[in-house]
């Protein structure tokens, strides 16, 4: 029985890789209309359906899920009918074999109502977590080459593990702590620093003090009187740390064997490296430990939301020689990373004017890269994290205000003219832009002699899909119908990755216009008569061939993850206005029925003539 379950679980990630968005949280900056209706939350199924995800298959055949963060969480307690008594009750009640080796917890049906109720407290299955022992075993999820590779610990610097939390559950917080203690080489682990960001749960007070005092390694608890948010809480922990390397973790992680030495050894070799583990998935519903795909790297989309993307094919081939090698990433998810302590402060710590949550991961990513450091993912270091579909805590001042403030600061300080692109399409951010005091951060940038954002895009993220002076950015309009290409939104399905490319009215304003925007970087340059290249748009998706294998006679053009392959190459003739798909030599044409555009034999007809209408982005 057990063996069978394990096999299924191990096989899973190859078929199902999730792309998480805001760093570690499923995401959308949408705190208005899509906030979870508390009434609906009573229904377990509706909660699950409320995920509001976009799904598509990326070029490696991975099932990609882009989720939306339902950032409401206001008044979880009252609206969800959770009493103070319940919120403050520590219900940790471990069953010896529950969740052992990372297998899913199955809650008996008669407890299902209570389980749903408790889920609302932390936005994960608290009942499941509370049944799993704090020192549960986990499989060694590393690749064989990683397991064989011996890292010499002698002489490596020591580390301080910094874990910030606000109203975390007892079981998840302490399972994080125990997993660190159980699976880190003693010589590398100087201390664990817990920073309590003004939690109100009573069990996180004296009870926690007493518990950690008995642990075999020093665990210090720092407490903030007022809610300061994760950014300032991490700074507080970092300032108190005495280890040479800072290792930040969220308060609901589980470290697996080998995790720490793989991070520390890279930092020890070069103190300007910021090193992230592979972030595995602890299911928010079953607490199963699910190994995730190693070859994802982090970047962001046009809204400055963190995104995972897949590595390019040549890169994968190069890496196959030594899969244990760390690889560079343009951005990090933000919750889990190791960084030399003196380098962290030399580089300016964090931006202390950022509130509560969000944006700090991009800020640090840009700062590290632009100011001479690097960020990488160590594939032999695996740490599980509970990814949530929504946030359980309050955002004092409003989710939207906080997120736009943090992102506006990122854009203002680090993105040069690309800040205009961000503000143009995020009017909400403009509202908070002018009140930002950024002088000290700009001075820091100056003092560190940091490079510009242009350099970052060219050198750190050459696959990016941002507009540049050398690229076309704008709408692609059909001369017959006067309609524009449109990137589909919403769900795709398994065989229609992100869905067919649509065509609809060009006359939309503001944010809605973004789905009509395409980017083309002609290899010949913008001034030449013909342009060839990929037709990219937000989220790193590109116009791709119809599925030629299935007898899809309509030859609908699809939009899928950009790969740089020939099948995504197009040629636009600025004089004849035809748009040719290079691999098939067919022309982009209006749909015959429905609204999805197609490829057809090239003819001299208005339905095959397209105007590339530039849109000013700065
Ligand atoms: N956190 C905090 N103060 C806050 C918000 C978050 O200390 O105001 C902590 C939180 O408890 C967690 C970490 O910061 O340990 C990251 O937050 P979260 O897990 O909600 O972010 P996600 O992983 O969902 O992106
Ligand atoms: Mn988290």
C-alpha cells in the first residue's frame, strides 16, 4: 500500500508543475471583486473552485497553473465565524505515523466539517498539520548526483536561520524549526531566530518561549510590538543574527536532507551570491510533500508579479553535464534564500519603507544583480513550502495600497525608463507614486555604482518580453476588420494550452489594453523592411503554430510559452503587411468562424494584411 502511494506521489511533479506567482503566494493584486465571499467559503468545493486559475502546458509539456491571489483576508475571524477561543486554541495533536515520509494526510469523513472550518484560520488544512508530528520524516528528494556529491563542511561559515511569522500555526512553525534542527549539519547551524511580527495568538507567547528554550540548539525569539510586516521583521532578525550567513525561511517550511550545505557552500565560494533552494510543495490540503521541477527560474510579468518560467532548451542541454550545478535566476521568489550577512547589509538590507508583504523579492533581486552580485538556485537544496491560495492575515491600510506602494518603490528606484511602462498600465500605482520618499534608496544605488535596468534586461534576462527601443511594442491590427490580436485570458485546457489567439476590438483603454499588446524584436532591426522574430506578449507566451498533428483543418494559431524555436518565428513584411509563419509558410488570416485567428495559404487579401500599431510605453 505504502509503496504504491509513494510511487504515485513521486511521479506527480513531472506531470504537474505549478507556476507560482507572487513569490510564494498564488496571486492576483485583485483585492476587490475577486475577494473570497465568506458565505461561499462554507462550501469546501466552492473554495477549491474559487482558485480562478489560468492553466496551460508549457513547452516541456509541464502543466502550468497561474493562480490568483485572493488577497482579502480581512476579518477572517468574524466573517468566517471563528471565535477568539478557537483562534487561540493550540490544537496540535500528533499521531505517530501521520504524514510520515511526506505522504498525504487523510482526514476521516466525520471530521470533514471541522476540517473545513479550521482551514480558514491559516488558509491551509490546519487539522491535517496538527496531526503530523513535528519531526516527521521526509524522503530524500534530491537527484542521485546530488546525493553522491559530498560537500566538505569543515571550514564553511556558520548560519543564522531567520524565520519571521505573524499568527502562524503552532504545528507548521515548529515543524519548520524541527526540520532545520534535524536536517542541518550542526557545525553550520549557529542559531535559529524567530521574529514574531505582533502575533495575537496566545499560544505563540509564553508557551512558545518555553518550548524553544528546551531545544538542542539556540532559538531566539524577537518580538515586535506593532505589526511591521515581513520586510522589517526580517531586518530585525538579520540585525540580531550572529552567524556569517543569513538564511531566511517562511514559517511553514520543511527542510530536506542536504538543504543547508548546498546553500552555504555556494555563498562561501563567493559572498556576492544569493542562493535559493528548489522550493518544493507542501500541499495546503493534505500536507503531502511534493517534489517540484528543478529547472524553473524566476522572473516577473508586466505587472511586476513574480513568475516562474522554464529554462531554455540549450540551457537544459548544457546543464545535463552536471545537474548538481547551481544556475542563475533573474529574480527570486523571496521567502527562502541564503545570503552572506555582511553582504546583505553592505547592499542595503531591505527597503524599510516597504510594508507588510510583497515586492521586496523583486527589489532585492534587481539590487543584487544591478549592483554586482548574482542570484542562483542550488538544485541539490530542496525545501518544502506551503503555497496558499489566499492570505490569512490582515493588510493594515489595504492590500492594494500596500502592494502598489511596494511595487511603485521597486519601479521608481530600480527600473529607470521601464517604470513608466509599469505606471502607464497600473494607474493604481500612480496614486501612490508621488508620495514615495526614495532619496536614500537612490543614494544607495549611486553609492554602490549599480548598473541600469537596461543592463539587467540585456544581460540577466535576455529572454525577457519587455518593450525596448529596439523592439516593436503595440497592437497588431487587421486591415479588413479593424480588429486586433488578443491574448486569451482565463483557463486553457490540456490540449488547448493557453487557448487560440483571438481577435476583437482594438479600442480598449487602460489595463484591458494589455491583452492586445505584443512585442517583436526583429533580428533585422526596426528600420528594415521585413521583421522576423517571435511575437511575444505578457507572461512569456508567444504565437505558436496550430497543432499540425491533429487534423485541425482550421489551423488555429495558439499562444503558448515562448521557446525561441522556429515554430514561433514569424516574418512581417512592413510593405505588403503580410505576417508569415516561417515554418509553414502560411499567412496569418482572419477567422472564418468564431474569433480565433488562423493560418491560411498566402493570398493578396485584406484579411491577411496586418498593421503593427506602436503604443508609447514611456
Ligand atoms: N509575515 C510576517 N508579517 C506580515 C506578513 C507575513 O511576519 O505582515 C510572515 C509570514 O508569517 C510568513 C512570511 O512572512 O512566515 C511570508 O508570508 P507568507 O507566507 O504569507 O507569504 P507567501 O509565502 O504566501 O508569499
Ligand atoms: Mn509562505
